C-alpha cells in the first residue's frame, strides 16, 4: 500500500508511506529554492514518484491536510497566499491596506471547516492533481491537528503517551490534547484558534521587526540576554489563562497585537523577548501538567510549530511527572504532509507504529551525478582515500567544512546529511560563521552534534531517550563549557543532536574528531545561507560553497578545497 501525503500551504511538500516504512519526504522549498514555499507541491509529487519508481496509478490513496475556509480560499485564489508570502518574507513593501489585510487574515483563519469548505477544497485539489496523473486516486482531507498528532504519536515509539499539538492555528484550532494507547489516538480536548499560544509568539516576532513563521527562534535566542524578573511582574503572563485542559485568551488576535505593541514600547527588545518566552513557558507547563494528570500518562509526544521551542521542550522533559519526551522532528506545518500520510496509513492498515530511524528521507544523488556537477562547476576536486579522516582533520585544524552526504533531511534541522561542520570550542569560528558565511544575527547560537558517550559526560540533564533530532534543550555542565564554547548559548544551554550510529559516515567523523581533539562533538549548522532553504542537490551545494567561500566541501566521496582570491 502506497499512501501519498500532501500539504499545499506554508512550507508545502509531499510524503510517501508504504511497504511498512516512511519511504520519501520532500518539501517544495528544496526544489524551488524559495524558503518555506507556499506553492502547490507539484515538484515534490513528481520527485516522490520518480525517486520511488512509482506510476501515479500505483498510489493507493492521497491524503491532504486542512480544509478550513481560509485554506480553501487560498486553494481557489493562490495569488492571495503568494502575496502574503512575499509580504511576510519582506520581498514586498507593505501597503496602506496592510492593517486591513492583517485583520482579514486573523478573522478568516479562525473559522473551522464546514461542508462547503471541504467540498470546495476537494474540487480545487482535483484540479491540481489531474495534470500529475493522480485524478483517479482516492482523496481524503485530514484535520490539521490530527496530522500533527499522527506524526508525533505514530513515530514516537511509545506504546502509550500523551500527545500535545501546539500550533498557530489550523482547521479552527490552535492546540489539541490526545491520549495514545492500544493502537488508538483519542482526543481529550481541543483549544480554539482564538486562544493560540502560537499566534501570541507570532505577534511578538512580527512586532520585533522579524519574520513571523520563520524567526521565532531568534526571539527565543534573544530572550537569553534579558535580565530576569519575577513572574508576578511580567505583564505578558496575564495574556492567557489556563484552566484544566482549556485555554482562554484575554484578547482577540488583533487586540492582542495592539496590546503587545504597547508593552514593547516600554521595554528593550531583549527584555520583551525574555518576557514573551517566559510567559510561553508558564502557560505550556500549566497546560501540560493538567493534561498529564487527566490522562495518567508519563510519556509525551509533541508536534506543531510551538514544539520547535527547545527551551519549553526542556522544561517539559525535566518535569518529575514525565519519563520521556518525543518531539516530531518536522514539527511545523512542513510536517503536515507526512502526518496526513501516516494517519491515512493508520486508518487503512490498523497499524499504529511507524519506525523513524533517520530523517534522511529526501533525494539522494549518485557518485556520477555529483562528479558531473563538480565538472560543470569548473572547481578543482579530488577523491581522497579516506574522506572521513580528511574531514575530521580539517575540522580539528580549525577549518569550516561543508558536508553533503546521503539523502536530504526532512525538517528544519541539518542532521548529518546537509551540514556545515566546525570545531565546537571556538568562539572565533562561531562569529565567522554567523557574520561572514551564514550572515545571521550575532546572538543566534549554533548547535552541536555529539556522540552519546560525550553527551552523557557533558550534559547536566540528560534524561529519557537520547535526542537524535536536535529538538530539545539541555544544560552543559560548567566544567565542560569551554570545550563546547562555540555551540552553547549565553545561559550554558545547547540543542544537541545525539549521534549513535546513523548516519554511519557522520558518526565516523565524530569518532575521528574525538581522537584528535578529545571530544566527539562538532558544531553542526544547516548547509545554507541565511534566508535560503537547506541545499538539496549537488548543484545547490556547489553554488552555496562558492557564495560562502568556506574552507572545504566534502561532497559524496569527493573533496573540494576553498581557494579564494579575496
């Protein structure tokens, strides 16, 4: 059975579940090279079919996420979402109608699906699927938050758990609380779109002149530079009240935006960010504790955009009531395609566990394809006897190596397939990466990949299953912070990828680095320039290598030295 999952909104993409495994996942941005693409994922569908050697007639079912009126309107009038995309990504100047558009957006997106919106969505989707040969395939619409929940629950590896989705909004909801057990997912509570923690943080991001749905991580990073204040003095905590499994927003979405603006006017940016981060932590922990008590569960699975907040995730992990936490690695809306495919697979087969050994689920390129791209580029390259040893040696010597190996990762994190690698202990390298190569703001921290034994030695609060997907914050023991100076935040925390043996070549690099510098850890950040998608193809990698002017490129079995004139 082959199930094709689709999402055609923010960070659109396609996923294929079949033969008892997740076979392929790709987001449209990797193919169009527009970050967080909103276009219908036609290229993704074609890539999935081509990579898996399937004809459209071999697809047994198509599952698509979300059918609320706002999404339906965008399906019929795609120029609307394109205009919002250009405005949100600062590719277009705001007009005098901007406030009116914002009012309309937040008003319309709070409505839940209805029979008409579902019927119109199906018709619009058929129109897109026909040219791709998929018009005759059974098509199902899957609830937005059910897609998030299915992605988390079915891949977490827990027999029983609490499942929390925390998002901006979708299908009229901002959050759901469910219980997974006995192969079934039972919803315990749903929180309306008006009462959204995600929209709150989106507003905070926008007010700080950052891009909503994209720069929330910057807000979280800047929050570490705020001076601490007691919760009772934080004016933002009163914006929401948590009662049992329900949340009540004090203001409507637009009124909240205005009230947040008034608070920001009184505080510096870092303090405003710190208060917003702390308020989010307070609300989520209150809600989660209530849900743990109501469900009787001790394992937690998380998904939705708010689940990308690693500081909140760390607090959840460290609760006495919690044994283990799994965060779906493609937690935002870009993971909806896989969530839709997983839910439909679960419905049709009755199976309730889908292994997720790796997130390298996208395209892979042959040695011939890589060599051909290198020859076309005009770059001088070699084929070393031991590319692992050569990479580790260059990292140990203080070099920055662009690492392109195996299949493209799904999701927002580079996890050993499309990575930029460097020593973990150098502040100078960190600054070079931020200001010259990646061109990011100075206060954004980088993250480490580390071997499990080194994680056990250096992390103060390692608990539960080692986090393989870089979705959780940990504190570094004070005595080990100098060895990880380039990959920790100002508060001593880090967001590690804990590596065991997958991908194998990447684990070998960490082992070789440990032999040279005494710790099995590297700085690992995504292989892309700021504002661009992660590289996908050899051509993407070579183009970014030339723009970044990095020290070296390790691409498949080939090696390229960075020989720059300036």
